[in-house]
């Protein structure tokens, strides 16, 4: 499968948005991938975001990985997920302009996962819901040295992946968010927040879910 990879700069609400596009010939869908918190050094080159993008490309999706505000060449200032949600929707519009009105998968890691729950709500509210979500290390509840995350409700078929040894976002935080939603959580034993040496589990979980 031939894949075109490009770095792009597009106009967003707060200035330029830098992004990586990986597009196979005749994509079957669009995967919008959101990286972790910029204040903690998050960028679209983060290994979890990279793994999510590559997994979706292997599944035949065109993957779009923007840098959030103030990261890389993306302009603007960090906006606690509010402006970042707007930016992700702009990137999605650009993706549809380039690829057509294809099914949309939303994938995010940590702060990026939190933002994608907001994007999913906005899309659902406009009558154009995402095909499915993949949320890894989801920022939910109180996260030390960060803030309180009021993570949005998501559909029951959302793939939620979390590490049992995550000391950034405690697993109990995710359980507390997921339980009222009757939302299953896939727990990877021994995985820390960044899934060191366990990135292959993310790839395998997503790939199996998509092929069933």
C-alpha cells in the first residue's frame, strides 16, 4: 500500500496549525489523532500518537496528526482543551476537503483523548457523529500538576485503553468516568502512562476491534 506523508500548515482560529498527513491511495476513512498535553512536552511526534496514526494507516485510513497550539509551528496559546477542540474540527474539515466525506475515527492520548471526547460531542450535536473513538490514557478527573478534567460522555463502542501502572492519570479516575457510562475499559497490565515497551498492545487492540 502506497502512503503519501506530508507536513502541512493550515489556517486555524488562532493562527497556523501544523499537522502530519499520512494518506494511502483511496482511503476508507479519516483518522484524526490528538497528542498529549503540550505543557508536558506533548507533540504530534509522541510515540502513542504515532502508533495510533500508523495503526489507522495500516487499516486503510488517512491519518491527520495536528500539533496543538504553541507546539512546533502551530500558533496560539494553550487553551485547556477549548480552543484545541475548535482546532481539531478545523483539521477535520481540511481532511474531508482532501479525502472526501469519509467515516471519521477520533483517536487521542491523554489530554488529546480528553479533547476528542469534546470533538465527538460537537460532531454528534451537528448530526454527523464519528464512526468510533479510540482513547488511550484518557485524562479524566483530577490529574496532579494539571487540573480537573470533566471528560465528556462517549458512545458505548468507544475503545478505552489504559495502563494498570499509570501514575499520571490513575486508573481509578478512568473507572469513575467510565462506570456511569457503562463503558468497558481495556487495561494493559504493567503499562505506564506512556506505554513504554507496550505500544504494540495499542496497535493490536485497535486492529482487532476494527476487524471484527
